[in-house]
């Protein structure tokens, strides 16, 4: 009889410990999932920032090229005066 009571107590303690371990596992799993989501969000933001930076560089390059073309066109007009009557602008 005494061994039966001891076995029941052991079973209850074991079950209680098992439930505690399961709860800890569930909490840890949830925390890992949240961490993975945070990492993914950060990586996406970094990619977006890099994309915006590259786009800004591209826009600046295109603006510089346009300014160069405008400068060349302006020099061309200065070097070759427009004929009167044909065109009012170069």
C-alpha cells in the first residue's frame, strides 16, 4: 500500500513536471517564431533601404547625364548661331 501511494505521488510530480516542460517549450517556440518574424522584417527593411539608395544613385547619375547633355547642347548653340528666320531656339 505504501508503495502504491509513493507511485501515485511520483506519477503526479512527473505529470506536473511534464506539463511545466511542455509550457516552457511552447513559450520558447513562440519566442523563436517572433524572433524569426523580427529578423525577416529587418531583412526586408534593409533590402528596401538598399533599393532606395540604389535608386537615388541612379537618379543622380541620370540627372548628371541630363545636365551634361544640356551643357553640350548649349555649347553647340553658342558655337553655331541659329540662322535667322529658321529657328528661334537651338
